[in-house]
C-alpha cells in the first residue's frame, strides 16, 4: 500500500532504517506474490538477511532492487525515498546541488538520482489512463528571445510560431487533474492531433485557442475554442487560462536547449503529475 505523508519528517519517521524501506518496497512490488525478475518464476527462496532472494527455477540470486531504477545503486533506499519526496514536492523541480545538500550526498550522486527518477516517468509502468472531462490544450515555444542575443548571433524572421530557434511544446491539462507535456516537431495538425488522441479520451470536452491545427478535433471530441486574435480570452466556461503552458512550463525549461528539453519536460511531468508516489497529492503511484 502506498503511504501518504504531509512532511519529510513524517516520512523519515515511517522509514527510520534501510530494512523498513526494503520491507515497504517489497510489499509494493510483490503485492500479489513473489516472482523472479529474471525468469518470472514464483518459486522464491528467502535468505536470513531478509534482503537476498533466490529463484528456484533459474537459480539466480537477486534483491528486491533488481529490475527497478534502484538496481546497481549503493544509495540507501531511505535516501531514494527522500529524493522522490523532495522532487515531487517542489513545483519547479529541484537542482542536483540542492538535493545533494538535503539528503547528504554529492552533487554527482544527486544528479544520477534525478536522471533515474526522470527516466522512471517515461517507462511503460507509468502509463496513465486517458484524460477525460474538460481538457485545456495549448502550446508554447521554448527558446531565448532574439533581442536578448548579441547582434551577430540573431536569427531573422523568428517571431510568432517560427521554429528556427525555438522548440514547440504541447500541453494538455485536465481541469482539476493532470498536466501532460510533449515536445513536438511543429504545431501543425499532423504533429499535434496524434498526441492529443493518444492522451485524451474520446468524447471529452476540449478547449483550445482558435488555430488551424485544431480544426479536426470536433471529429473525436467536443471541441470549443476562443479567438485570441479578436481579444476573446474567455467565453463562459471556455478558455485556456488554466493551462497557461508558458507560465506552468517555462520555469522548468526556460534555459533548456533543444537537446535537454526532453529531460526538462520529464521533470515538469514528474513534479506536476507524479506527486502521489510518496507525498500523495492527486495522482496514483503507478500513474
């Protein structure tokens, strides 16, 4: 059972030592019955140290960490739990330097932990159900402004939706629920529609701005929009103000290059969507 905590102190009291953390993680991973991470066999022998196990079928030894992001890591599970709590508790994320200070590890170790946590948010076990209800969809462009660059490094004609020096990011927010972000090649319907259809359930109410890329949404969804070019930002309950992709995401990826943007998106997804893993907020542990 996934526990929920109101503070880091409360979590540390619940997991005061390594064995408590191992027992809790084992209960979660082997909720149904013990199984081998190598062959899937259920004939498992347990050693007296309560940490090592052996498969009766393939005869391999293993710990509960094998096959998880904790595998091949000498970092205590208690510090992993603390890192997950801190990472999911900060809306704007946490730097490896700060995390290292908070859990008493080196910056290099904290960097390693953060990357493994980001990787976990992209694995199949984190697949989430489709968004439903009322969904706001909007996009933003991540990249530095040309006027802030040196004259000989500026690129012409990059205003508006140009992707010469900016990377488009699509955001989908279920009101009262999850936020999902995706890096896209461009904001054409060819690129955007498959992502929307993959993440939003058929028949949901989708609110967007008036744009050519969203013209076919009404085929699958209840689609309504507002026209910002005519200074129409709110029409009854129809708006994208809650989404505010730029405001929600720019803090996490404002300085991200096109190479590191995907990792920054993972951080934003982790902090906005997966805060239920340890801290317990609004998302299931396996979301």
